[in-house]
């Protein structure tokens, strides 16, 4: 009987210990902060819903609305899909915590304000011209390719332990990924066919310039070779600036 009591006591202690570990793991998962990337993902989904709603309210009258829907929705979907293909992106981009105020601000700014060209495209009574389309499509295609290639190269290099990345597509500009993104948003404005639509790429450019200034300072402190990289490479626009 004493042996049985000892065995029973050990079993009870083991169950309590296991339950304690589960509670600890549950607590550690529940307190993980919501990041800015989560807010941006919600904003991209909101943009898709806004564009679909606009198509229902105003209707699809000509190729302007068709092209805009294809470009902007495909970009939002790729943003979400890319994180599934490269889950490590979630660890290195926009991983700062976002409180309620920041979360709502990002969703409204990225989800609603970035949809402004879409609204202008659906309320524009003029059909999309061949010249505008011939500019918009290459900008979107090359902007998307540049941005995606830059991201893939950086993620791959980081996986293999690289520090400062200065070769391949990154030798053309120190912030070549931002350049590709700007080309993409310019294509949306061209398809929208309104001067007001250029507010979005203009504001994005200002945000990128601020972010570039901060990154330049931090990168120069972090990497001794960054000064040499600055002297040999354009900042944002390849071969120009």
C-alpha cells in the first residue's frame, strides 16, 4: 500500500506540473503583441473589400476599372501570399508592436487612403487611353518585379548569414525595394486618371524619404562598409539619386 500511495502522489504531481507548463505556454502565446505588419495585412484586406464595393456601387464601365481592379487587387493578394511563401518576412519587416491607436491609424491610412486612386478610377467617366495604359502597365510590372526580387535576395542572403547586401539588384540603389513600390503606386495613379490620385505616391514618397534617412543613419553605425556603399550606389532612383 505505501508503494501505491507514493506512485499515486507522483502521478498527481506530474499532472499538476504538466498543467502548469500548459498554462505557462498559453500565457506566453496570449501576451504576444500585435505587430504593425498585422495591421498592414488587415489594411490590405480592407483595400480589396473597398475596391470590390466600389465596383458594385459604381459598376465596371470600361477598361479603366478592369485594369485598376486587376493591378491593385493582385498587388494586395501578393503582399499576403508572399508572407506565406517567405514566413521569415514576418520577423524582419514591420515587426514593431502596434497598440490600438497605431493599429487603427495604419488600417485607415493604408487601407482607406491608399484606396483613393481606386475611388477616382471608378468615378472617372473618361475611358482609359492607350497612352496611359502603355505607361501604367510597364510601371506596375517592373515595379512589382523590382520589389519582389529585392525582397527575395535580401531574405535569401539573411538566411545564409549575410550582413550588408550590396550586390545584384541592390547595387543599383540602396533602397531599391522602395523604388519598385513607388513605381507600382504611380501605375495606380495613372490608371485612375486624376491629379488627386498622385497624392498617394507623393505621401508614400515622403514617408519613404523619412524612413530612408533613419535607415541610412542606423546602417552607417551598424556596418563599417556602409559609407563605401553610399559613395558607389544611388540612394533611391538607380543612376540618378
